[in-house]
C-alpha cells in the first residue's frame, strides 16, 4: 500500500519542509538551522518515512538540546550506492550511559523531562527503522565540544 511506496525523492525538499514545520519553534528558542544538502540529491524512497527521519531529529533537538543552539545537516560522503548524512546539534548531548539504547522502542533518556514534553521516548526507533528500510545504517555519538551527531546512510536506489 501507500506506506511503502518508493519513488525518487529530492532530500532537499524533505529537509525544507521539515524546516518550515519547525521554523517558528526554532525562532522562539533562538536555534540556528543550516543544511548544506543541495537540490538534486535523489533517494528512491518513501517520502513520508524520509520526512520522519529529519522531523524526529529536529524535534528532538528543539525539545531536549536547549536554546541558542545550532542544527546542521550535510552529506559527508557519497559512493555508488549511498549518500552518507551527518545531522548534528550543539546542545546538551545525550548522557553516555544512554547512547547505546537510544534506538530502542520507547526508550526515554530522562523520564521526568520527557513525560512533561509528552513524548514516548525520542522517536529514534522510528528513525532507525526508516533508515534500514532505505538500506542504510545509523549511529549516534556525542560531539567533543558538546551536542550530539547522527551519522546515517540512505541508498540512492
């Protein structure tokens, strides 16, 4: 059905749409957003699932990383089969002991804070599933200078 229909999808359009959705909330928190992804980066994929990847990242940054941060997205590598993306923010990062588990379903990093924000975990299980359905892999790590970065690949075809 509709859920798994794959078609050529321009990733810049997906990222632009996510940005539009969150522009007001980012402005309220003084979050700077930059994407270096150019038009013409085409993934044969499911637009809704690709959208959910970037939407979950940005929403987590807004909800948990704190104000006055920077969000950046770029492609750091490309080969015949995949594009390799970097999503990063300069915020609070993820406590080290939680990093191995953040892609589990309903995993919460901070019970008190998350419940108040109304989430059931970070939505990263959805992200991981979506990446895997596009023949990719994902990992996360804290940045030396603070914040978190996600490295993930998406198959071109």
